[in-house]
């Protein structure tokens, strides 16, 4: 049975609305939060649907770990890079922020030490990159949120939108509709805002970063709206970091993509809980957000299964193609080409192939020519002055 939204129920049957509200607030499986929404204590109900979604996500999480173990070690960074860039693009897309794969890839190269060129979006790429590394993102108190915001979000904002309070903003900020009608106003004064986020963060930590609590914090952060700009991107970044505490880090790198595919549902989930008739019930948002995590993780599972199947299939097929030409360096060159094709969306340079196959550039060139002569479908694309190589598996 679907969870009835209180604001909708109010206009359908006020008596039932009052009964349902009282039942939910006093329910045995109701979790009361230490903050208020429009003056009413925030709470959520541990419905069967919520529990089933949570269990489903944890089962998927186990599958992700198993599938990840089957990916060649040298290809894991490539897959992480692809997922990270797609996640940031998805988060930016939700807010209408323009960013290209090329810009984000250049930032990733700078962050991962492959390049020393200054680029746009280095801060946000660095932030997401740290999510992949255990212990590199620490949010112990609300001042840490401000510190991360300064690194991850602020560099790509208008300087006029920088926080002007002790930690956050000291003036009002509103969420408006497409017609500029205000539909939500962030918490003021700043002291109340800091207390609200402090209590919300302490609750999250006390749960051990449960999936319901991570979902609740995402809503509460959006409700508080601590910054003049970049609240959505910061909320999604924090959610990815918090999900890392209990799930495979790749899962946190697939959330914004799922939201971007249906932005209306995302904003609707906020709106229904922001409605004064909701009386602090944020269950609808938690159910929505858990569904996003579940659907995104299902998509990740399918992608990893497909990638592993492709790698196995084409490895066997190309092994037959090599025949008598099979030797360790040729296998290494072919493996590098195949893995970069399956696990990345960009090609690999001759130097990269050489490092993979432990061969010098001239040897790599000769092996590439030999493989092409054997009918292996090698393609090239330009990256500045360099050629990047891939396989055309559609041939």
C-alpha cells in the first residue's frame, strides 16, 4: 500500500487526516528527530516499504562488492573516473550548471596527479575523489560542512553568493518556482540554522549512518538551506560521502544520475514534506530517496555484470584471433585496449599501454600494427597532440 501524503489527505478527508497524523506521530515504529519543520517535530515512519527498500539495497551492496572483485585491478581507477565524472555532471545538470566531460576529466587528471594544469571544477572533483578513499572525508561537526563547501562548491560560484555569516549565510534565501513564486524559505537567524544542522548531524552520526538517516539528512539540509547558492550540489555531495560509510563507494557515485533522470520527482518529494500540512512527516522524502539509491544501485549492478561479461567474452575471442602471434607483450597490449574500452569512456595512450604491458613505446607501436593486421578493430582519437587507442567492439 502506498504511503498517503498528509497534505493530500488533508484536502480529501480532514477527519481521516487528523486520525492518520495522530497515529503516525504516536506509532510504535515512528522515529522522532531532534529538529522541527515549520514548528512541528520532524519524524518518519518505519513502514514495511522503507524496511524492504533498505534490505534490498544492502543485498545489492553485497552483489556490488562481489562484482567489483572481478574487475582487473588496473581498470578500477578508470571505472571510478568514469563514474565520478558522470555523477558530477548529473549533479550539475540538476541545478542547470554547465560542465563538460572534457573539463571534468582534466580536473580528474589534475587531482589524481596525472597533470599539473589548473582547471575548473578541481574542487568538486577532488571532493568526490576523496569519497573513494577511506577516511579522507570527515564531517564531525557543522564547521566541517562549511570547510568542504569552500573547497567543493564555492570556487565555481559567483563571489557575491559566498557565505557572509560565521559559518553559513546571515540573510534570507528562498526556493522559488519557475514563475518566481516563493515556495520555501531557509532557516534564520544563523544561530538557529547552525543549531538545526548540528542536531541533524548528531542524529545521523548516532544512527551509524543508516540509509534512512542519510536520506533524512539530505532532506533536512535542503530544508535548512544554509548557503545562498549550491545547496543542492552540497547536499548530494554530502549524501555520497555519508553513503560511503555503509555501502560500496561506487553507489554514492550514482545517486545524482538517478535524480537527474527525473528532477520533478526529486523536487516534489521536497515540496510535499515542506508543506505545513505535513506536520513534520518526512517519510515521503525518505521513501523517495531510498528508491533512488535502490534504482541507482540496480543500474550499477547491471553495468558491472555487463562489463565483466564483455571482458570475458572478448578476451576469449581475441585469444583465438591471436593464434600463433600470441606472446606476453601482445597479450598485454590487447588486454590494455580491451579493458580501457570496457571500463572507461576514453582511450589509452601508447605510454599508458606500455606501462600496462611493460613495454617501450616502439614495441607498443609494432604490436598495435600487428594486431590491426590480424583484424583486431583498433580505433584512434585525438587528445591534443596524442593519439588515444580503443577497440571498436561493435564491429
